[in-house]
C-alpha cells in the first residue's frame, strides 16, 4: 500500500505540506483534491520520490521512498503535472526508451507497448516528434509511459488535463479497468473526475488534510443533500410554484433560476421533501419538464471546506 506519516515539506518560512498522514490500499482509487497552491502536487512529488520531505516519511509497496528509492520507484507509475517529455523524440522512440528504462524485454516488452499504444489511441502519431503533438496527445503519451510497465501503484497528477470529453471518458474507463488490482492516486481539481472514478477523496487546503471520505459521503454534507429540483415547462408558472413550495412546512428555502425555469427546494434538517413536492405539483397542475432528488453537490462542499 501507500502510507504517509506526518509528511511535511517546507521551503524557507513557507510550509507547502503540513503533517499529512494517510494510507491507500489495493483496489482504492483516491482522489487528492485541493485548490491551487494547496499542496497536492508537492505531496505527489514526495510520494514519487522526486523531492525529499522536510519531515515525516512515505512508503510505497513496503519500500521507504527515501531509503529505498529504486525499489519504491520500480513499483510506481507516475504521471507528473505537465508530463515533461523529450520533445525531439518520436512517440515510438520515447515509449521504447521508457520500456528499456523499466527493464522490459522480449515478448513482454512488445505486449506492453502494444497495449498502451492501443488503449491510448496513439497509432496515428507514433512517428511524430513529441514537440509537434497537441496538448491532449502529449498528455496521452505521458499516461502511456506511466503504465507501460504495468505498475501496481499509479500516481497521476491531472491525468485528463487538456483532453476533450471523449478522450477524458476513455482515460476514465482505463482507470476503472486498472483499479481492480492497483492502487491509484489521482491529484485533480476536476470534481466531476472524482465523482466518476474515485472510491475515496481526500481534500487538502493550506497543506493540511481537511476531509477524507467517499465522494458520496462528502456530497451528503452539502446543504443540497435531499434537495428537490423542479424544472417547469411553462415559465409563467414560476412565481406561483415558488410560493407554493415555500409554503410547505418541510421546505427550508427555495432557490429560483428564471433562465432555466427551475426551482430548487432545500429541505429542513431531517426531512424528505420529494413526496410532498410531487403531490403539490399534481395538485397545482404544474407542467414539469424535470423533477429529481439531489444527492448533494460536491463543489459546494469543496468550496465550504477550502474557503
């Protein structure tokens, strides 16, 4: 597993990471969240052995990152922020170079290279030099080098940065496939990504861990947990609907979006308001385009925790 104990990184008088401790076990996909400057990338770099901690320790796969650096790096696949690559090399040459560094030979080398080229759809750019690639293709090449040796631990810093929606979906599907028998840590600021692929989320702010739970449990902290969203066909019914919803005893408040002809009713603590609102809509003759129960909003929780 991955284990950090009181991990700390200081730069003169500035503490980038402050006493961070957590464990990640096989089969977990951990989303490591935080605003810019929170200490996400610094933590990832210490885990990967790229920078040394000022205090504390980290181990990966049972190997201490500082005292057993080669063994620790041997079980890690690391995609750094920005994925620095050798721009003058072709994609084929670069991946072959990484395979050699990772000690891949013979049939296994050929099989692993074919696997990453296929899964990351790199066939069309194999002979291009890396500095001629788009940002999205550079990111895919960076991910390919991280997984070419099939490591048991993956540390991915913004893995879908620069990818279009289809490419993001492909990478997320690849992460889900790999998660069955690997430890995966994803540093990201994209909350949609955490909800899509992560089984657990740690939120870091000002260098310290401020939350550690499943994405669903974190979303349940939101004031929108069990809120009911109603979108009307006829915007002319908006004000009457707002008044009717606000009059329900179980409803704490009602938010209105006139542009979308949408109302969001927030419940009083401990109340489930969906049945009452459904019955009210029938009674009032409201023409509904949409009626749904919200599970909570992770973005609102993230803002409240890190502000």
